C-alpha cells in the first residue's frame, strides 16, 4: 500500500500543504496517522476528491411576470 506525506499529497491534489494539514487536524478530510506522523493513503486521496465533487448547476427556468391589467 502506498502512503503519501502531506507535501506529496498536496502536490497530487494541487492544494497547499497548509490547507491539507489544517483540514486533517480538524478531521474534516480522511487521513492516516502513524504515531504522530500524518500520512495519506490512496483511498484517503480518492475520498478527498470525491467529497469535493460538485454536480452541474442547472439554472431555474425564467418565467415572465407580466401584469394582467
């Protein structure tokens, strides 16, 4: 199993290492600790990407608001 340091994981995810460390410390994103050493497994990275996925925004239909007077 491959695990990544915070610097390696940040580079792969194209985010700052400080952002990644803050989110991991707050337990907002999945991560793995070996003692006091923070690491990210391939499953952790995949879950972070999935959690950030957003669907397309569909615009509401435009309706005419004409006065009937």
